[in-house]
C-alpha cells in the first residue's frame, strides 16, 4: 500500500480513542468542563452503563451561541492562548480535544446559554458532523447529552465491559471529582436511580460520608501536613485529606484516592508510600482507605 494522508474523519476517530476509552472517560471530560466553567452544581445521568446515554448539566458560564460549533473542533479551547500559558494552567482542561473526541464517536446534543446572552442554542453533532442547530430558551449553563457511545467504532464497543462494571467506573469518577471539589454540588443518577449526591457544602468530610457511609468515615483520621520548612531546596508541597485507622482496610489498593492540585491521579509510587506509612499496622494483603490531596506549585519554573 502506498503512503497516504488519512482522511480527517479517520484521524478524528483515532484521536478520539486516545481520549475516550470508556463511558467513564466521557463523564470525566464533561465533569471537568463543568468545573472549569465555574459550575456550582453538576448533575450527571447515565443509562446502560453510560453506553446508551450520558447527560451532564451544569450551571456554569455557558458557551456563547456563536462559538457552540467551534467547541467541537479539535484543538479549540477557551482556556489557553499561548505556549507560555502552559506553565501556569489553572483549569482542568486546556487541549481542546474532549468535545471533538466525544462527538467523533457518539451522537451529541449540546444546549448552552452564556450568562450574558438572551437566548441559548442547541447544536447536534453525530459522528463528528454537525447535523442541527437551533436557538432555544435555556437556563444559563450547559447541558450535554451523549448517546450511543462508540456506535460507529464497533471495535471499541466490543471492549466495553458489562453495564455493571461501566456503571462502577462512572460512580468512581464522579465520586472523585466530588471529593476534589467539595464546594460543588454533584448528583449522579444511573438508570433512573440516584446513586450519589454531594451537597456542595464545601467540606470534604461530608463528601466522604456520602461516598463511604458514616460508619467508615468515623474510622478515618484527618491529615494535614503543611510544606516542610526544613528543606527550602524542595518545592513546597502540602498533603491534606483523610486516611483510615488500621481498622478500616480493604483487599486492594483501589480505595487509596490521590489528587494533585485538584486532579485525580493514579501513581504507583505515591500509592506505595501511603501503604508503607502503615508499616506493620495492617495485616499483609490488606490496604488502607485514604483520600489525599497533594498541593504543589503549578508553575514549572520556580
Ligand atoms: P478544553 O476543556 O480542553 O478546552 P473541550 O473540548 O473539553 O476542551 O471543550 C472545548 C471548549 O468548549 C472549552 O474550552 C470551553 O470553552 C467550552 N466548553 C466545553 N464544555 C463547557 C461547559 N460545560 N461550560 C462552558 N463551556 C464549555
Ligand atoms: Mg475539557
């Protein structure tokens, strides 16, 4: 076969695969956009493990009607201007890839109204193609509905796990963002049933009670380690959150939840450090429950 440049539609599907692995990835991207938009309330609905439908509604700043289609263009973002801005990113998103990726592999309807505009707009995008646009009355904020995820990528569809597994991934994702943003209200509904609610009161404690139940939360201890003062050569790092008394333990590391500057992360060495901190307090093969927020300078050059 001769070398040829791939058509844009194929490029878009390949690129989408890097961002959107499963329904929970869609939830992650849409929730991050809602947070970046300054939402105080985010409602997430999922059906069929998110494969049939994911809907995220927020009361954030909304998108100006004139930019609604542009939001679905790859590398289109309102969060970054120049390469220098990369050194001090204050938002969760900045690549301008999520909406384009999601829309390339599903059927999306976006209804949005910017706070300072009188009317809202609905834009429909199917498999990356804009198929409809009309002016609508809508509350300020954004409502995105993603249906039939991977309908045009059968290979991806085959790799999805059963609904209950995908539901669990969505649950974990929403719970994590609720922990990182306790001042934001989150309500998660799956197949018509409310499965998680954080009231946005601003306290991590309340989110943990919602996530783990009051009995488990009672066995958790607050952590608040300010930056070290004895090592001015190291960047100032603060670690805060909660970690379990040894009585509260699990059979795997999945309940060690870590964040860096408000972003959920997975990191084997940090997870190892948390487990090691218990030394011999935990029986072998048992792992703590922990929710730790690591805050460090956002800039590269210090
Ligand atoms: P990124 O978040 O990296 O900028 P996205 O593809 O996720 O890229 O979104 C593209 C743009 O669409 C954002 O930069 C933002 O301007 C706008 N946008 C997306 N979702 C929302 C939302 N929920 N509220 C307001 N604006 C949004
Ligand atoms: Mg985004």
